[in-house]
């Protein structure tokens, strides 16, 4: 298994490359007016609709295809994506004469994101005939290349079946990324894990393949960035077992781990100046004689006993240990920014739907910055409150801090985030992103299945911190 074989759809310019006109919608008439008579006639005869994302091939005087035009609207990133899959095979070099302020980086990124297809078990590869975008080395944007790679990693890890992307599979993926990016890799498992991360150990001890805490370290200057990911490789719900339909795509419950590895790979590939630490709490929430029970009281790395309100709320338990170690390990500096990703609650999806991750932050300015950046890069996140009044629900356990509280099912995403805050404290610049990590249906550049959500926003925010620290 390799998760780094990322198709970019790029090629070097050559004499065989055909022009691909990138045309801003408001400038399409100006573009059409300077085309040859045969091409103007073609546009009229075919009744080409110059709407965002639409494209057509243009004939030469001899009737053979010689160029193509794609119309850009408010989201060039996605407007290019359909053409990136559906243009005739061959090499296409972009022409930005009528593109207004559209950036090459957006075209490169949208083109690259459209290349992904999860088909490792199929015997034929129909994608060999896809079109390619011809860009010179000087035109290439390293950030776009890094973000394509990071997104590919998230999609591939989430899409892989749970019998392959086990806790050991997550470890293997992290090792591969660390090796490729010259990062330091380590893992804690077995008896050592029971001492280091007792809640993670308790959650994962029922599974055939044991739990582990995975760590990557990279960089020796710049702001200290710590990324924490929930890596539940499959979530049966434990003894509070899920209905079969709800369990069906629970291979995606390691989406948080996939996201932080994708972000880390993007940051390292782009050479962002930071001191990066990644912590992944990897386990399977299985059922056996070793499974935790409802209302068990379990230990945590922070020394806080936790009463298990529901065994299907296991993600917050494994994150509790990872978040504690993110700020309390003597061998590592406290983070300037602590970010965790988790497919944590259905409540976040009820509130915001499946395509807009819920964002919780200790610091209001961080939330504003991340939401603004999300709009800029068309990768939205939306803030929900760390509503202090609900904190009391977590203290309702008979024998310890309750993992779920007694709010009667209301405000579940908020109480989950407040639970995590018990292990980060209120002072650290902390953001928690509760993410779906899955497209229920396909759109151009965004295939059905595993998806990176909030990755580009997080990359942009961390890059902003790195620049501010220079």
C-alpha cells in the first residue's frame, strides 16, 4: 500500500500542447470577438452557453480540433475541474489573456484535485487517457502541488477499507509520509501505551489489531504547530453498537488522522517554516470481552478519571490523551497553535450539514481568521460556540467527568468540544474541527467518498502564522 502515488495531471509544455483559453465570464464576448470566423461560427452553431465551468473545443480552419475554451466564474478552482476530466486526451497549455485576475495557482490546484479517482482494485485504468495541463517549472506553484498531495492523502486513506487502513495501516501511512519528508517518526504501543495513553488503550484493547499513539516531528524553527488526529480505523459503536446503516461507512472514522497527515505532508512539501508535531491516536472501536462498558470509569493521561457515557463516543476519549500530551510532554515545547481534526459528532452534521465542518476555538481572533481564510480559498469552516454554560453537563457523572454529559442529546457537538477543552485548557491557541470527511455525492473536482475538508484553510492559517513569526 502506498498513499503518495498522487496523479497531478501536469506535464511539461511542448510543441504538441494545444491552447486552453481560461476566460473570465464577463470577458467571454471580448474573447469570442477576436476568434477566427470558423470558431465564431462554431460557438453560435453549437449554442455554447458561456456559464461558469462550461467548456468547448474549438476547430481550426481545416475542421480539426486546435484549442479549447473554459469559462471561469467566482470559483475558478472548481470551474476548471470538469474540463480537467472531460477534455480530450492530450497536452493543453493555459492561455490567460482573457482571464482577468485568475491565478495560475488556482487553475493548477483545481486541475490537480480533479485527477483523483479511487480504484485500486480495478484491473483496468481508464484514467490513462485524461488530458494534461502543460505548465513550465517557473509557472508551477509549490503550494498548489503540496495541497494536491495533501488532499490525495486524505482521500486515499479514508477510502481504503477498514481491513487495510487498520491502526497498523495508519501507522504505515504515517511512516511513509515521514520517510518521504525526512520527518522523525515514533510510535507508542503495547504496555507502554497503557501507561502513556490509558484512555486510548482502553478504547482500542478490544480489537484484533492494537491501538497506538503515532508521532511525527519536523522542522527546527518558526512557530510550534501541533496537529492532533482522531484515528478510529473502524467504529462499530462498541457495546453501544451502531445500527448497520450507521456503521456502513465507519471506515471514515479515521478521517481526523488522515486530515492531519495530509496537512503535515502539505506543510512539509511546501517548506513552511514551522516546528511541526503530529500526534495520532489510532485504534479500532471493536466488540469483545475486552471492550469498555457504558458507565465504566477509565483513566486518562491527564490523570482525570472519565465516566464512559456511551461507548460510541470513543473519539473524544482517544483525543483526550493526545491533546493532553500535545501540551504537557516535557520533551516538546508548548504549541503556538494546537489544531485537532476529528469525525467526532453527528450533531455537527445536523447543525451545518455534511460539507461545512464545525470549528471551535479558544481564541475569537483565530476563529475569525480561519473563517475568512476559508472563504478566500473556498474551503469553508464555520464557528460554533464553546458555550461555557454547557460545561456543567460534563460534571454530571456519578463517578467522574462524564464523556457525554446529560444535556439530553442537545448541543452534542458543543459538549464534545467542551470535553476536549478539559484536556487542552483555555489558554492555548486551540482549534477543533469536527469534520464529515466524506462526500455523499460527486461534484467536479470532489468525487464521492473520502474528502479533505478544512485542509486548505488550515494550511493557509498555519502559513500565515509562519509568515508572522519571521
